[in-house]
C-alpha cells in the first residue's frame, strides 16, 4: 500500500470510531473512575491507547507537554491536570473528527480542574511533520500512534527536533517480537488495529537512537495479541535528548553495581560489575539519567566494589533442575547488551529463550524493570525437569 493510502485509511478508521464510539485497541490500565472526575464521558469513550504515558508519574508541574496523535484528548487532559495551570499541553492529530471532540471538551476540563482557562491546545498535524517549533517541548507523550505512521524514522526525527535539550519522551506503543510479514503489512484493517505497522522492539529503539535519543528504557510492557505466532505487545518507553552542553562535573569513573555482571551502554562503553571504568563527560551525563544512575557509582577517582559492599548486587539462580515452558526474555534497555551471572547475554530487543530458573532471576527486583517477558509456547508443553550443567547451572 502507498503511504498516502495507509494514512487515509487510518484516518478514516479513527474518524469512524470517534463518531460511533466503538471499542478499539488495547487495555490501558487507566483509572477511569479517577479520570471521570474531570474528563467528560465523550472523551473517555474514545480512548484508544495501549498504555498510560501521562499517568506514570512522568509529567511534572509547569512543563510543556506534546501529545502525538492525541485522539479525543484523554492523555492531554491528564497531562493538563499534572502540569497545573502554569504548564502547557499541545495535542496534535491528523483526524478532524477527533480534533473536534477534543477541542469541544477542553474548556469543560479546564472548568472541572478550576483553571481560569484551558492550558491545552489541539493542532491539526502529522506525526512526521509536527506543527511545533524546534526545542519547545519538555516531555513528548504518545499513546498507540507511532505504529500507525508509515514513516517512523521521520516521526522519531521530528520528536527529537521539537524536544528541548534536556527534554524526554514517554511513549506507549505496540511492538512485535519479530518482523511483521508482508501479508499483514498490506492488510488494511490490521493497520487500524495497531498491528500492521508494528516494528520489532529492536527497530523501534534503533529508530529512537538514530534520531539522537539516549537512555532508552522500559517503563512497562503487557501482552496484546498473538497472530500467526507473532507476539504483539504494548511497551511504554522513556528516553532523553541530552543537554546540548554537558554540565561541568568532577566525575571521571563509573563502577557498575549489578545485578548485571557486564553491560554495554548506548555510547559503546563496556562496564564489568565492581570495576571502575573511565568515562567521558557525555557518558557522565548519560549515566546521570534515571534509571542508569541507580546502576552505577559515579566517582572522581577509581572506585572498586566487592560483594561485601552494600552497593554491590547480584541475583543467582537456585541450585535445582530447569524446566522449559516457552518463556523468552527481551532486554528493553537502558543497555544495548547485558550479561547475568549464569552465562546469558541479552541483546536489546532480541528475544532469548529462558528456563524457569532464569525466569525467577529476571523477575527479581534488580532485573525485572529491564525485561519484557513473552511466552511463545502455542500449545501446552510437558515442562519436564532437566539438569543441564553439573553444578546445577542453567542450560
Ligand atoms: C489509536 S488512536 C490513539 C488516540 C489517543 N492517543 C488515545 O490514547 O486515545 C490513534 C490516533 O492517532 C491519530 N493518528 C494516526 N496516525 C497519525 C499520524 N501519522 N499523524 C497524526 N495523527 C495520527 C489518529 O487520528 C487517532 O486519533
């Protein structure tokens, strides 16, 4: 399908949905009872997101927030509440019917919030040609939209252009565990269902990094649909446009705390747990962002950590046989590569089959935020116990 045709069909689909209020797409886990206290039903009825990018403690008071593909305005209105009357929210969408509903409800939401006037503005525009000036936005959010854009690299470049230096994004979207085949890519209905245009997590994050964002990491993931063995799942990711000038700092070394035993950051530096690694000023800036900051001790002089140190952490598998039940772990940042203490090497975005023992390890506190876990077993499996290594290690 030609790009213009995809865009037209997607817009028609959402215009129809906005008129009929039909149910579409995925569970978002918004607290609708809370949102109902200030957002009209007409908006909530046409919430078609796949996450809660404005509702995860991501929005701060006084900020300027941009919502790409704002639809009926649910995330813009939640952001409006969170930025407060001194903050500002801009929603952009290509579909007139969506924009009309969002604009109609903006003054009602402002009244419900007790604001003298609405701090939300809805503009007509495309995700790959965002009608916002350069460097204006503190936080970019988007909820289940970028998968619908035919040229995602252009969208990522536009996001980087409009973000302030030091700004960030928090985006919920649908991704797939493997490339979507052509017969689905060219299925018109599945574009509107947020399936045909889904990228793999690897390509999604590579597009963001290619545009200039760094520190990309997972906030949340949840399964969506399995079609012909392809797992579609929703992810919420955050990443940063680092400040233009790196702040002056006395930090010269970073020591990895764990639980990973080795990691490679997005600038290509490798760190071994406990061993001080000399770093550049740009890397100091990257490692100072959440959640990277929690993974390292940054110091002006070389600093070694050993097991006796409270700052060192490791999670080992239990000494018992493994079972294989179809689980795959997908590293979703903030590292491009990471190793655990049981010879697994995870590459960001690439599913790696894991046994029950590793599943337990990755579900433990230090690891869990960095992984999306899927189960590819399409039928029930025997999950017999297997002993794979003489010392009880994993297969
Ligand atoms: C799945 S809905 C999500 C709407 C909203 N974010 C929400 O959570 O309810 C997708 C929205 O993105 C808009 N959209 C899709 N592709 C777009 C594009 N390339 N540029 C601008 N808007 C787009 C559609 O018009 C629709 O309103």
